[in-house]
């Protein structure tokens, strides 16, 4: 699959955002935070960032995303220092629960497999 220019930019933004978030010292941001995807607009003015937080506590996940949104100015400044783009977008962080959903589905499949084997 050929990558377009924006695919490469989005991947670079995702990679650098991961580094910036990992380097942040805020205790309210879970250390189990992963940047799943960054989707910048074509004019690079805005970027939606999907964040996955591997924690059972829903409050911890929401608090992490809230803190990232509050620290958006700091994150944008750090991005400007670490990445060479004409425009540094404003970031909107959203919770991505696809990993959590996958784990939930795997648990259901495992449970059904155990029930089926127990009945045979």
C-alpha cells in the first residue's frame, strides 16, 4: 500500500506525540497510555488523536484524556520543538476503547469455548 503525504505526516505526528506524552511528568496521566492514531486535517490546523489507556478503572481513563486535553498547549509547543512542520495543529484527544473492546470479545469467546467443552 502506497502511503500518501498525509499518511506519513499522521504517522510522524503519532510517533512524536507518543514521545511527548511518555516524557510528561504529570501523575494524573496514566503510564499505560498509548497513542493509537493521529488524524490531521489536510490544512494541518487540527488533529484528532485517539488515545488508549489500559486500565480497568474508567475514571482513570477519562482523567488521562481530560489532562491531555488540558495540556494541549504544552503538547503543541513540545511538538513544535521536536517535529518540522509548517503548522503545528491543535490537538483534540479522544478515548479509543478498541483494545478494551477486543479484550472483552476475547473473554466472551473464551468463556463460550469453556462452556462448550464442559458440556461435551
